[in-house]
């Protein structure tokens, strides 16, 4: 599951803060332990000196009583071991539990301090000479370790709570940080060719996000201007070209009817007339697409008999297919199928779909099948033809204007790459859609779906 940007910031903040806290407290615990150990060393230095002074004026029987007053710290329970040797080398006292040293001990005037392991515990030992007395005193570090352990346990108990507060704080901070980004995303999601006037509002800060919002707004202004200029140019050019082409077509038709022209001249004029007709068809298609882009496509809204439209268009397509040696078979459209829309545009869309099936068919033994059926409030018109397979990367590109990169299109000798694009625009204007259903095993299937209004009492089951 993909985590949101805000949640990832909160989690990463909590993780990094937790790592920093652990490192900080680890260093703190070691520092506290070292400080307490140095405190023990200082007390050992004082008490060894005091022990030697007090033992100097006592007999051997009274020296053990010094153990009961040599308390290093009242705040913790500290075990002690003492060994005392007088100036003559006579041992005046030694704790019964105190072992003989395993190696020669250095008795320095300022004291020699070391840590040893004894009876499963750590002991801090000071060996020193004072007033020619040799004193060796040990204090267990268990009390210090217990204090540090309690401190660590207290930290570990508070650690999860701290992480929760850190995560909540990071979540709040991240929410404020990504709020401008959400505004940018929400605005970008609502930007369409019909809504290029949308702008990012509410991001007025002078930081990087505010600058990003201003840059995007300026970019959208430039895109809007360029888009409208392109639309206007396409529409104006198409409109302006229609008149001279109509004049050319009329003059060529008149020239063809004049007597005295040779067959060669008539053939040339006929070719010119065909080219002009093709140009007029392209310009009309471009003008319709431009109007659709601008949201100003003029459509009639009348109740249409889809069965009648399909019958007329299919009959015309059968004649064109027969001239190309292609067999076209069709099933009757359900008679109860009714649609609201523009009859001229619907005929054009379905005609383009069938013309596409003829143009991009195999050269020999081609077949086309047309099937129309009702399904859940819509009429599905499927057109299948034999032809080269359309690659996956071109499944949507074939609906782009003037696209001719597909092998099926490259093999065709006619067509300008506007038919499918125009059919999809018309289907969409009627609340439907046009899609490539499948392309495999030498067959390509297109499906146009149109919402229908069925007559009262008519069933919804498709015929055929």
C-alpha cells in the first residue's frame, strides 16, 4: 500500500527523532555513569586517607570498628572491602572476603584506581599509601549501575510516548506544509481543454511553494492563450478555405460539362474535382473538430430511429465494400432503439467507422461484420474487419488526428487519419464512446456505445 506524502513525513520524522533520542540518551547514560564513578573515586581518595589516619592511633582490635563509620554514600547501598598494612609491613586489618591480589599492587601516594570483577560484581578499587600506611579499599559499583539502569528504564517507558508526540507534531507540521500542494493538485485535476481558465488560489506565501504556484499560474496563462490561438486559427482557416474550394469545385464541374474538351482534359478535370472534394471533406472535418474543442459544436437534439440510420448507412457501406471485393454482413439493429441527438452527425460517425473498416482491410478475401444490440440502456454497435493487428502502444493513438503510424494505416492507400477521431468526438457529444475492443487473430473490432431511449413496452433484449 502506497503511503501518503504527509504520513511518510510523519513516520520518517518519528524514526529519525527516535534514533537521535536513543543516541543522545545512550551518551547521557554513559556520561552519568562516568560522573558517578568519578564521584566514587573522589570519596575513595578521602576515606582511604581518613582510614589510615584513624587506624594509626588504634590498636589492632579496634581497627575493624572503622568499617562501620566508613560510609561512602548514604543515598545508595555500597558494599566495601578494606585492607590496611602499617608502616612496618604488618597487616592491621583485612576483610575476610577480601582476596589476595593476583599480582603485585602499586601503592601510589596519589592513589591507583582500577575496576575489577569479583564475586560476579564490578568493584572500584583504590590502592594508595598515606603516612607510610598502605590502604586498599574497594567499593561495589552495583548501586551506581542500578541508578543508571533505573534511569534507562524510565527513559524507555517514556520513549514510545515521546515518539507518538513527535509523530503527531510532524503530522501537523506536514499537513500545513502540504496544504498548498493539495491546492495545486486540486486545481490541476480540474484543468481541462474547456477549463483552462482555472488558476491556483490561496497560495500567497513567498517561499518555494508560493513561487511554484505563481510559476504554474503564469504557465497556464501562456497555455490558455496558445490553445485559444490554435483553436481560432484552425477554425478560421477551415472556414476561410471552404469558400474558395467551393468556387473551385463549381468551376471544375462547369468545365467538365463544356463541349469540345478532349478525353485527357476531362480526366484531368475529374481528378482535380476528386482532389477538391477530398480537401472539402478534410476541411469540414477539421472545422467540426475545432468547434468540438471549443465547446461550440452545433447539434440538433431530436429523437432518432437508430434502426433506420443503421440500415441506410450499412446499405451504402455494402456497395463500397463490394467494389473492393470485401464481404460485409450485418445484423439488424433492434427496432425499438431510439436516441436523442443529431441525425447527420450520427450518420457521419457510423459511416466513418464502416469506411475505416473498408479502407484498412486485407487486399483479398476481406470481411466486415456489423452487429448492433441493446444492453442496459445503451446500444452497442460493433464493427469487425479483417486486417493487420494494431499494436498495444497504438491502441489509443489511432484515435489521434492524422495518425498514420500503425502498419494497418501505412498499408492503406486512402484516408487522412481523421475518421476515427471525428467518430469518437461525435459519439462523446452524444454521451457515448468509441473504443478499440480488441485486435488479434487478424481481426480488429471497434465498439461504439450510444445511450438510447426505448419505446414504452419494448424489451431490452438484443436481436440477432
